[in-house]
């Protein structure tokens, strides 16, 4: 009698238009820390991944929760289908933006045939090892309530005897297409920065004020770029006001990026070509001389926050001249020795895309 009722209900259901059977899906639920993409951005990326299938599968609800864990972000994707079947996938990444992109990709790869309801649900074979564990409920063993009721069937837990227990099917074993999903593409971006900088150099000591900037190509966690510095105003302790000095430096940078909770930190090294000029008023007029030098430098840049494109930036760097470490160098006997080392602090803004 129960089977006859189920068959009758199924026949009536197939006789109705498909639009009448489809249930509107709720908008995805989304939660993430400050600095991560907003929920609307996740929905946009999810729909873009769907392409021509740009719709939410009937009756399917999506929940995305992202939390910060140390220097990484952990995202949990939960999909609940109208038949009561649930899917959970957990991903992690140092970059919250890349994590959101991966979650949108995984959510979009769930085929409509899996997420369209109980008619498309596949029932795995019974466990023949002496237990009664089974993923999902079979139609002929469900509650005798009519099949047309909106109350979803409850899913018994998996067998926990020596295996990883989880309610519902795991995403990576649900469909072969999902198991072979490609990893997110390597991120490529551009960073530009400008700073107001102050420096100290020695021997002397020298103090200076000026501006600096950089342009960097980011490929994954690595960055390759150029930097420039102009110490427009430079003074030496104990010298008279007639001495004028300026420094211009150009370098090639290579850096490694670290994603931290407060923002991004780039640590790198840079060989620099440094040009220095000194001018001093003498009895015969103004004496101006120039010199060039090769220096090795290291730097650390911290960009605060994860929201792009514009962020506050702080940079600390130090450089050393191998040629001047042991022997001082003067442009003229009447001029002070040129510095062999310097260290600086800069504050400004960085622009990044994407």
C-alpha cells in the first residue's frame, strides 16, 4: 500500500510543470572577517563561475563562513539540498581574496543534477560488512508520510567504525568532476607605492628628508620590481650651512610576501645604484662634485588591511656600501666623507591591482 501511494505521488509530480515543482533558492549566507571580500562579491564570482548555468539550483541553500586562524584564513562551504542532503568542504589560504575565489569555484562545480533534489540523488550500495550504515535514506524506507510533503527526510549518520564520520556526502567523493577540480590560478598583480621618507647615514652622521617610491609585479607570493629614492634635503652634523648635499638611488627589488592578520608584509633585498652630490661655497665660488656607488640593501614593507586597492604603507630599509666600509671616501679634501651606510623610515600609501 505504501509503495502504491509513493508511485501515485511520483506520477502526479511528474505530470506537473517543472516550474511548479522548483522551489526558489534562498540567497547564499555569507560571513567573513573585515578585509575579506563582501558577500555580494562572493555571489558575483559564484554566478560568473556558473556561466550559462547562471541560476541557483532549486531548493539549494549555500552557507559560507570564513574565519582567521593565525596567518591563514579558513573557509567552510556548506550546501544543503532540498532533499535534505548536505555537503561540506573546508579550504584554507593565506589570501582571503583567493580563498573566496576558490570557494565560489567549488560551489559552482556542484552539478545541477546533484543539487536539484531527491530525484537526482544517487543511493550507494548497502554496506555488506555486517553493519547497517548507509549514506542517505532510500525511498522505500522513508517515513510513510506522503512524498509531496515539504518536510525533508533526515539522513542517518555514517558508520563511524574506523572511518572519518561526517553527516552527508563529502564533496570530494560526491562527483568525479568535483574531485578533479583545478586549483585556483596563480595570482598575478601589480603594486605601486609612494612614501615620504627620513634617513640617517654615517659616518657623519648625516640626516636627510625626501621621497621614495616603488613598482612591483606580484606572482604568487613573490614580487619583482624597482624602487627609487631622492634625498632632496641632507645635512651633516657639525658642518656649516654652506654645505649642500643630495642623493638619488635606483634599485631592482625581489621580495617575499607574507599574509598576516593585520595586512601584507613584503621582505626583500635590493642592489642599488646611488648617486651623490656635494656642494660647498669657497672663496673662488661654489665647489660641486658628484660620485656614484653600488650598495646592497634590505627592506620590509607593511601594507595595512586586506581591502584593496588603496592601503596605508610603512617601509623600513637599510643599505651598506662594501667599498666604503673599511676606508672613508671624500670627493675633496675640504668636503666631509661620504656615508658608507644609511637607514630610513618611510610612510605613505600603496595601490594594488587586483
